[in-house]
C-alpha cells in the first residue's frame, strides 16, 4: 500500500506542476514567466547562467504552496483513515516539489554536483532546454510523464 501512496502522490503532484506550468505560467505570451524567465534563460544561448540569482530561477513560496495544495487535500483523507498514509502522501508531494525546484535551479545555474552527472538529470535538463526553445512544449520539469500523456513532448 505504501508504494501505491507514493506513486499516487508523485503522479498528482507532477500533474499539478504540469498543469500550472502549462495553463498558468504560459497562459499568454505577456506573462512574466515568459517575458522574464524565458528571455533570461533562452534554450539556445543563455539557458545556463552561472551568474543568475536564485530568485530568477526558483519559484516563490506562494507558488510552491499552491502546487502542493491538491496533494495536501488528498492527504487529509488519508490522515483520517490511516495517519501514516496521510503523512506519506503529503511528504512524497513535498519531496517531488523539492526535486522540481532543485533540478530547475541546477539546470540554469550548474554547480557540478554529483546529481548533475546522472542520466535522469540530464534527460530532464534536455527536456527542459527544449521547453526554453519552444515554450509551448515540454512543460514538466521534475518529470516528463505528463508531456507524453498529453502529447506536448517535443
């Protein structure tokens, strides 16, 4: 059952990340996410910037909490039926969002950490670089699963 809870939380949180990125951050070409972030970190020339500031890359706390909200709401159900599963669901979602923010930061401001040499990281970095070149594709940052499902993978 624990594996199911972890997988369900991962899928829900990744879906929330995908939907917010696609339909909120990319709702129009004048949105600050596109006019600031995508211009500063373009996929062809300035995708990586060692001089970038953390706040130019990492989401603000309000956006992270909004991203976590569906996970927390589902976890409340589990808390009433089985407290461990409720906390596991919420914790898994929080871990996924931490993963998203960490890899996104390292995509744009490399530090030569061990994780940056892994296959998974480099697959996601390539996926995200394509998003910064063709901003109407590849919305998943921490996972590309929903881009395959919704056919937005380029």
